[in-house]
């Protein structure tokens, strides 16, 4: 099976927006994008132990003139709720690219609760939420989210739906 092209579209959009800092918690849905960012000498890639650390890291980067993106899975959104006040109160941009779990084709019942609550939870704390489910829409969706984040400034989450990233399975 060939690799999907949408991670390359996403990466190209990040380059167009001069993203210089990428913070991430390791995630299979972002694997290809993380590899591309890590291979780019113009990007600093920071693996995180917990998602909320990425919000603080990107806030510091923004204050230093560096645009950034936070890559995470929907299950990590719950870890970020208190920290999401930082970009809102300080009027700092925040671009989050969130791979969704607990949706279409999910096999793991532990992923369902947060996956189903992700969008409403983010909206409840003032994050603008957009979503993409089709590969052909990824480039435009990232452009839209980046414009809202960096020209706002706003906290923006682009949800990469499970139909886009594919459902996971532990079966071989």
C-alpha cells in the first residue's frame, strides 16, 4: 500500500506559512509529517512528553518571532484545557493539527470519549475549530487554519478526521 499524499500537502502549507518550530507528542497519524519536518533544516522539531508543554513552547517561540505548530492526537486535547488560556489571554497565535481518534472505524473504546468530545471541548475554551476529512482538502484547510491563527492572532485547531488518516488496528 502506498503512503497517502496529504502529509506532503500539509508540510508544504506549513512551509508557505514559515513554520519554524514544530512541537509534537509522538503519533502514528503524524508520523510522515514529523519525519518531513525533522528532515527540514529550517524547522526545529521538539518532541514533547505531554501536549500542554507544546502550548507553552509555541508561546515562547511566538514571543521570539518564530511561528510554530503543535501536532497531537485528539486524546491529548484533555491535557491542554488549562494551558489553552495562555494564547487566548495573551493574544498569541496557536496552530494545532490534531489527528482524530474515537471516530469512524475506531477499534479502541478508550479513544472514543475524548474523540467524541474534542471539538466541543476546544470550542468551550475559545479555540476556533476547523476540520478536514478528505485528502484533496488538506492544503486549503491548513491555509485557512494558519491564516486564522497567525493573522488573528487566534488559537486554532485543525482536526484531521479519522476518515482522512485511516483507522488503526492492532490486528495484523
